[in-house]
């Protein structure tokens, strides 16, 4: 039975039923009883495997098809009317052409299957930030995952009322055929179509598809920002909490920063850190002229390998109940393991494909992109403001990448426009030969390159235009935890010690500390970074804060080459910032 009498929703759902021809339709009400029943059905079909309920209560295991283990950027499309609006960094297909392809693939694809109708909210239900969607899927895994990652069910339908402005999402595993796999976005119709993939990043349509690609277009049209950012609250010994957003490309420590544990010397003085979000932030101008942010998600979809008691105990603790593990090692006792979890790989276990696995084989047991899907409320450091419908006020934005020599430990932009420039030139160096040439620079502006739903140059212009909407903007800084010495050894300890840098950033936001002007922006005075107990000496810190003008001149050449991709659309303000940087570097 339908959970709503909203004609717009019902007409759209019925049209998809006619197209996909499921044998049964089930509306997801979000109740524990219904979700428990779905998990039981998943156990019966093998789509899910029940884990040891004493050690991992409420947890289940899922294997995806071996051909279907990651986001597929080559099969991800922005289908706006004009190709130029998608820009040079997105794949584009004309909407009519894509719809014709999809109609053929979807026709009868759910024959013999159940279509699950999932009403879901991004953001707390009723929040001024909240946006609503319906995902249709034939996957139990997707359904129970969406119930973790978003707010689902009856209260969402009530909040949607009679409105027509919901985001439509149609997903089917179909035949899991990689040659007919498409993740298509129609921003002008607020619609997402995903087919022939069951992997989370392609199939959980609330995540990157809605919360970034579609939402970035909504933000452009409505005057706010949808960003690939963590939200971290830092509580000082006086009890004051200050909030920072951070954007980092993959493998740059984003989740670790989101769930940061202060160093011992800080904890003893009463410092605490609170996680509001680990992946996505929606930022709106508030009545006080500041930017306010919410995490539109309700859970974490984290990479398992490398997550451990040492690297991120808060993330690990989040997975210990009511979570889903995908493509990790299944141990004989019904618990899970992955590379980097500990130094005790299990014997007699099954690898991510379900095959007997020998830890001495030299072949990883878990897929490198294996995942956990965990409720955010499980996190020991989840912020008391997590569900605040008004969000939290942002005092600072940090951008970061993995640079061995070029970027200093931290520098601050001169103003908002310069900060947008700093975000637009974000880059990381490749770390493994398999990814291409080691040290090769991959530009990933604002960590949004794969996720911006429209032309990247228009997105930068939208950032520049936001300055008119915020009278009290956050400071914008760039951080780099990855400077190395001549032997390739990291000079900065990272992890919890990154709070030392964030403390300086927040002091700058509140005008509590001075800085030194340099060619690239404002640098800390070395004595203003608290080194107590971190093992870094003052001489090393001076090196970490140094700016090599020769390397930066090479960097400006790389930026100019990157900017050339955007042609006439490149905002004049960013070109001017690049010219000014070159002038300062002589």
C-alpha cells in the first residue's frame, strides 16, 4: 500500500512500475519490523549473510558482483540539455538519447522481483536544509543500506506533503551487465537513473548522486553550496565549540580528520572533537551573515581497509552494531576482517569473493574498496548538534591534498576570492605506481571533480558569487599533512596531531593570532603552532612551513595548463589570482 496520496509521487512511481514490471511493490515505512523482515529475506536469497549476533549485533555481510566494486566515472553522465553546461570534466549525453537507452534496459528488468519504494530525506526531516527523494530499487542490499545512510519512511512522506519538488531515483541491478551500466543524472528534472550496478556509490542514490551532483545544481539555483566536505566541531578547554569544514581528495585522511581524537596533551587540558559529518556538507548563508552547515546523510559509507583501532578507533567503533560490511573477509566465527585492521589475519576464512583464503598467499582477502555502512549515531564522537535542523556555524574551511614538497603544512588565503582560487587549484600526487606515474599531480578542485553536476568554471563562479551572501565568511586555508624529507619519510605525524594545525586555523578565524605574509598566502609564525608532545622540533616545523619558489613557479605552470581546459568560462577573478601569484613569485 502506498504511504502517500501525493499525485506527483504516485504518477511517477506508477510510470516506473509500468516500465520495469516488478512482480510485487513494497513501500518502505522505515519500521524496525519491516527492515528486520527484509534482512531475513536477504538471508534466504543469499543477498545478505547474517553475522555473529553476539559479537556484531544487527550486522550483516554483503558481496557485490566481482565486476561491480567501485564508482564508475566512465559510465557516469550529466544529461543536461546543452553539452557546454556539463563542462569538460563531466561525461555528457543528450537527455533524449540517454532516456532512449535507459528505457530499453529498464523494460521488464524487475520481472520476478520486488520493487522497493524508498521515501527518504537528506538532512533532518523538517529542517530548512532538508531535501526529499524517492528511490525505487530491486535490491534488498540497497534498501537496508538507504535505511542507514538516510532518514527513510512514513515521516518523510508526511514532510513531502503534496509537493512536486522531490528527487526521483530509479535503480535496478538488472543483469549487472558492465557494458550496459549507466549512472545518469538529469539536473533539469531532478532525476537520477542507475542501472546494472549494485555497488553502493552507484546504487545508493542519496549519496554522491543526489547529495552532490543534483544538490550542487540546486545550490547554484537557490544560493547555497553542496560540498564534498567533512564537518568537525572543536571544543576548547573553555567549553566553546568552533566548527570547520574540510575538503580532501581520497586517501588524504578525510575520515580520520572528521573523527579526530585530540593528542594526549590536549585531552588532558579538556579539548574534545565532535564529528558532524565525514563526507558531505550542505552550507547555507544564515541570518547572522555566517555560513551554516548540515551533514545531509545519516550514516557513514567508509572504506574498510586501513581502518583500525590505531588509525581511526571512532570509525571502527561505529561499525560494531547495526552495520553492513561489503566485500571484506568473512571469518569462520561470523565476524569480519580486512587488511590493516590488525596484524592477525584469520585462518580458514573466505575472501571478498566467497572463496577460501590463505593469508600467506600474498593476495589481499578484502577488496581494496571494501566498505562498511554504519549509522552515524554509533560514532563515539558524534556531535550533539548532529540532528540540529539549523546546522552549525562554520568558522573555517580547509582544503588539502597530498603534496611531498610543494604545499606547506598550512597557509591561509588572503580573502574569500583568494580562498576560492586556493580551492580551485587543489591537487594530490599519485602515491602508487598502479595509479600512474608516482608524483604525478592530479588536480581535484574542492575535491569535487567527479561530483560537480555542472560546468566546473560555473561552479567556481558560484563560489565567488556566494561572497555577496555572507557578510561574515569563514577563513579559507590549505593544509598538507604529507610533506616528506629527502628519503620520502613524512615530516608531520598526522592523525590526532592535525588538531595542532586546526587550532591555529580557528585562532586565525577569531583574530587571536598573527600570521606572516608570503608569496602564496598567510603562514603561521612557527611559535604559534603548539608542538608539545608531538615529537616535531622547531627546525622541522620551519621546514614544513617553508615555500620553495622554484617549485611554486612550476606549480603555476601546471595551474595555467589546468585552467586552459575551461576556456572562456574561467572566471576572470581566478585568472587574476593566478597572475598575481606569478607576479609575487617573480
